[in-house]
C-alpha cells in the first residue's frame, strides 16, 4: 500500500492550458485540419494549390508552442525508501567473513582424505545390473548416432569444398 496521500499529489495542470474540471465535451473543439469551412459551409480542399509549401510550414509552425515553454516540465518528486528493519550490526568486511569460514570437509592429511572419500562412496546408491545394462545401451546408441551425424557433416562439407575449389 502506498504512503502517498491525496494532498501530496503534484499539481496536474494540463499542458494545453484549459481548465482541469472542463470535460472534453465542454471544451471548444477547433480542428485546424478540418475539411469544411465553418463560415460558408463549403468544403475546403486541404491540398489547395493557392497556398505554397512555405506558407503551410509557416502556418504549422505558428501552431507549435514556443521552445521555452516546451522545455519547462513539471518537477518530478521522488521519494526515498527506508529499510523496513533496522540492522543490529554493520555488515562484516570481506576479510573478516573469509577468516571465520571453516570448511568441515577439508582433509587434514592424505589418509583422512581417503577415509572421507570411502565414506562418501558408501553413501552412493549404485544401480542394479539390469539398469546398468539399459543405461549402457542407451549411451552407446546415442554416441553412435552422434558419430554418424558428424561423419555425414564432415563428408558433406568435404564434398562441397571440392566442388567449390576444384580437385
């Protein structure tokens, strides 16, 4: 949930300068590109040849806001977030953290390493013979497939190079 209250929202005055309470239906709508003339009711050709390109550009530039007013934008108010919980102690330095780290599995000598390794190998769940045979053939078929695929690619690229470069 946000901590902002309705009173703290920035002033949202529209850029076009009209009243914020005025609905779009109430606003007077004038379209400079409309195709009918409001005074006579006659249709106006937007591509009338009487007006040159320079005159059209000058008229359109008059409709644009000045550069000074276009650059000025409403300030953005930013809020900083505070930590939800206060820390009881500062974060330790890296050297302090590394100094306190003790590896319980580090072997003290080669004999200790061998005892640790045999203890870990006793924990392994070894596959049964039928499972081992099934895995062996699955790996064998996959390896043979990859060998055949690479051999086809090698032969194809070799043939292609011979065709391009000649004998």
